């Protein structure tokens, strides 16, 4: 009951071919592939924006705490 036999898969394939038709199936698969590629590209863009190894969250409309701003603060305190 846990697995399907080859006959089950053949029947499912025939039903899919009857519903979509043989000519429309490649178009559907092409659209699906384009969707997956754009999803992966979106994930890649998100990971490129974040600095590697940085889990810090930024607050909108607040200056980022970078090494340069920390050095400037240290110099201001020493003066």
C-alpha cells in the first residue's frame, strides 16, 4: 500500500497527457523551469546583498554601524 506499481504511474501519465495534450506539456514544463530559475536568482540576489558571516539586522532610517563609523567615534572620544 505504501508504494505504487508501474501500472499506477502509466495510468497517471496517460491522464496527464489526456488533460494537457502532448503539445502543451513542453510549454508547461518550460514555464515551470523559468519559474524555478527566477526563484533561484531571487535567492541568489538576497544572499549577495547580505555580508558573508553577518547576521546583524539593520534598523531602517538608522546609520549602519560600520568599521569606519566606529573608528570615527573612537577618534572623537580620544580628542
